[in-house]
């Protein structure tokens, strides 16, 4: 699997994965207009921002492959990569689009919203 974080990352297929969770990453980073604060935890190593709206996967050397290039709506796009063994026994990779995002809007100084 090809993930375009920073200069690009490859997730190799394996019979048993070392991954403990899926990879989710928004193209061009979080929408800062929709979040109040970024959670900060010194023990978490955050991934690089997605540099280009492209993902791809190849089954093996000189075998079937695909590349997906998002031409419109990339600012709403998110990569979701699931290595085999985390949720199912299959590797899968796709792009989702979030157009309506939940957010908090304060309505008075007592903080309800």
C-alpha cells in the first residue's frame, strides 16, 4: 500500500501484521476551522501530513495494481488503510469524504452549545 505522508510510505503485505490499528489520515491535515484544539500527548508520534491526494496498492511484483488520484474534493478526503489482521484478514485501502463534520459552537459564556 502506498500512503502519501511526507515523501511517501509503503505498507508491505505480510501474513501477520505488526500493526495494532488502522491508519486514517486527512489530505492536507485537519480542518482547523472545525476543531477547537489539537489534542497533545507527548507519547504519540503523529504521522506526517498527506502531501498529495494519491493512494495506491499493488498485489506483488509485476501483478495487479491500482492508483487512485483524487481530482476534486481532496480537502474533504481522508485515507483509510486497514492492514490484514487488524480488523479482517484482508488488506484494504480507500478514500472517504467528510462534507458535514460535527463541531462545538458555544452559545453563551456558561459553555453550553
